[in-house]
C-alpha cells in the first residue's frame, strides 16, 4: 500500500508493507471465535516526491541530503497516524 505525506513543503509517497491481516471471527460458539490478527507495519520506504501535475520524481536525491532525517520523521509520523482500510491488506481465511 502507499501513503502520501508532506515534509519540507513537498509531498512524498511511501510504500508500506504490512503483515497479513486475519479478520476476527465473532459468531458461533466462543471456542470458535478469535480476535483479528496482523496488519502491523513491517517495513516502509520513501519512494517519490510528488509535484502537482508532474510525473513522480525519485526521492533518493533528497534522502541522501541533510534533509533526510526530517523526511524520515514525517514519513514515520504519517505511517503511525494512518488508519488502514482493511481492503489494503492480504487476508488469510
């Protein structure tokens, strides 16, 4: 899945990989019910700088600059605040 966030007055796109999501089962007998599992963020990577009306630009040049810590911190905060749509995850049934 991809998350967009802002840092340094620019928009960025980060690719986020999450663990497989297993939805809860809450019907039937209690011994057949279980809570939801998974969906935790496993890894992420800032990919592109997004500029209105232009093709995405590889963010590598900024990630190798003195601004890298600010970009990484903004990405971390955006990912931590992200409320996933469970359609974003792979499911085990």
